[in-house]
């Protein structure tokens, strides 16, 4: 009986789920002096399915501040979005969200 | 240059030889191996070296294939350039199904011209045009021409509708 109880305890410890989650990633679009603003807006609508108003807000943030975090989430999906944005030649980088 | 809407897409007409030359240069610019162009069209995406290597291994080859396929599509459409009936200028049909590919190709070509001619953001301002070298001025005019075509395809201008392409007679 004692042995069996000890085994049960060990099994329970091994099955304890991991609590450390992978950090989210930011998809960042940077300003460039060549790409048309209306083109940037269209790409945001096309790639993310954002409403025109949100796409324009993000485009203006890129234009005025030099960059905008256009999406945040799991790494794999962030990479997929970054690839789609680069396919349209928007200057895009990925960064791990701190903290 | 003028533009008309036909059932099949957009017709760009009265294209002067310099405009035709600029359009024919698009595929070559997309395919350029110049490090300045590659650096802009396929930029580093992550700061961390391991992540950057992962990106180069997985994302870049797919992007390269996409760019090459776009360059081929643009080349095929450009093979359809035809002379106008009353001048040496030409006209070109850009089919609706190719508009997204053309938008990206035009953007790539504009970025490549910018990089290859060592232009800076301030050089895009009209008041600085006179201070540029001749080659840079020419590049900037090409960049603006391609931007005009992009703007039309983005729907920034109202374009006259002219029915089927087969019935359309450019003069």
C-alpha cells in the first residue's frame, strides 16, 4: 500500500501542466518614402481583413511615427502575416513582446 | 498617358516610348540581384540571429518564388503592348485578374529604382528635384509614372467605362 501511494504521487507530479507560455510576437510595419499610403491601407485590409477605418488608422500611425504594431499573437501566425506583408513589399519586422 | 476601363480590365494608352521602356523594366527590377534591391525586397525581419536564420530558411525562398512568378506575369502582359492607330505610342490592357500582382510588381519596381539610384526620402519632395543628378531625376520620374498607374489600379481616380476590350479603338 505504501509503495502504491508513492507511485500515485509521482505520477501526479509528472502530469502537472507547464505554466510558462510562449511569449506573443508583434508584427511591425515601418514607414518608407516610396510606398503609396492608399496601397498600404489596401494591403492591411487584404492581409488582416481589417475594416477600412482601422486599416487607415494603422497606415497613418506608420506614416506619422515611422512604425506601427499591426498585429500581435502567436509566433507562427505572426510569421505568416509578416510573409504576406513582405509579399506586398511593406517593410515588415517581427519582435518578441517583452515581459 | 490616358486610362480607360473596359470589361476585362484597365487600358493604359498613349504610352510614350519612355513610358513603355519604364514598364518593360519592371520584371528586370523585380529580378535584380543587386544587394540594395534584395536588401529592400527581402529585408531582415528579426533581430535575433537564430530567428533571422529561420526566416531566411523558411520564408525567403517562398517570397523569391512569388516575386519571380509575378515578374513572369508582368512580362506576359507586357507582350500585349500594341501600337496606337495614329501614332507610335502604345497601349496596354491590364486584366482585372492581374491587378493585385501588378500593384505589388509596381511597388517592387518603384522601391528598386529608389534603391538603385541612391535616392533619399527628402529627394521625393518636389522642391528638391532640381538638386538631384540627371540619372536620379530620371529615376524619380519613372517612380512617379509607376505610382500613377498604381493609383489608377487602387481606384484613386474615376475612370471612364468603355465596354468590351474587343470593341475598344484607342486613337
